């Protein structure tokens, strides 16, 4: 009889322990999902959600700027009129588009590597800035130079396209002049490599310091062991040169 009572107590204890594990939301499955995202990517403060499968980081964003713009509807709290000079000293000329929200999903490699075959960047999003706004490449619609489009860049040097998707072709002044600095990490391209501002260690970066893809390799504040990274400059090609240095992930709506 004593043996049966002891066995009953042991079985009851084990069942309670198992039930506790099932109800514990801090168990290994949920915890791994949270901790598998490297700290540096949490600087993307404009993400609406972020997850990782260990190979790719999935970032969701509504792609709207967190700063004022003349392209917001006039009743929007971030609307601000603008009629001054814009990028390149050009007199501002507003395009007919208005900022709209888009549900974009970026999927970028967590461990980026140089590609064997470097692919050209497409028209449309080629990366994501820390505030969730997409980076675009150095071309206007149809692959034309940005020469005629820069006049429509707003007070922070960017604009929305025909569907209302706001984007950065050149230096995002809000991030480099207000939120962070000109030497700061500004975002990531689709190949997973980081994008930095137009200065390094307080000195301007020139195009002749960068390779054909508009980047170079060395240590940064976020990557002390060294990493390939892009730099934004104020001369064409601005953000990216002859294509992605690494193998690009995907972006979808």
C-alpha cells in the first residue's frame, strides 16, 4: 500500500510539471523567436513587426515617414508646407502625388555574403531605412537619370511615386540631420548589408573611396569585426552603384 501511495505522488508531481511547461510562455520556442534577432536589426524602429527563421530576417513596415512632408495630406499632423530649395540647390517643384500607407514585407539574409554574380537593383524598393521607409536606386521611372526628379524632393530630400509610396533615392536628411548623424547606420539593402551616411569618422566619404557597388569593407560601430557596407553620397549613384554586393532577398506587398 505504501509503495502505491508513493508512486501516485510521483506521477501527480510529473503531470503538474508537464502542465506548467505547456503553460509557460517563456519556454524555448517563444524565447528563441525573440532572441534570434540580432540587436543591430532592432534599430529599425519603423518596423511594424520583425521575425527571424535563423537564415532570413522578415521586416514588415507601412512605409510612411515619421517626419514632416509637404506630400502628406494637408489635414495630416505631419503635413508641412514647403517652397524653398531642395537637393542640389534646385527650386522645389511639387509632384502631384500624396503619401499613402503600404504594407511592405522585406526578407533579407541574416548572414550576408558577397554574391558570385552581382544582380542589378530593380526599380522600386531596394532596401529599408531605419524608420521603415524604402530606399530606391539612382534611377527615375523607366531607368532615366534622377536629373528631372530631384526638383520634386521635399524638405527632407525625398518624395512619393505615383501610387503614393514615399521613398529615399538620396541622403535622407531627417535621419542624418535630425534623428541621427551623417556617420550613422541608416538601414539595410535587400542583400542584408548595412547602409551608412555620407560621413565616416566625421569626414565626408567620396565616391572614389567606394567600389563599383558603392561600398567598402571595414569595422563599424555596429560591426566591430568588420563588414561590407554601403555609403550614401550626394553624387550619383547616391546609395548603390552597379548592383547588390550580396545576394538580394525579397520585398513584397
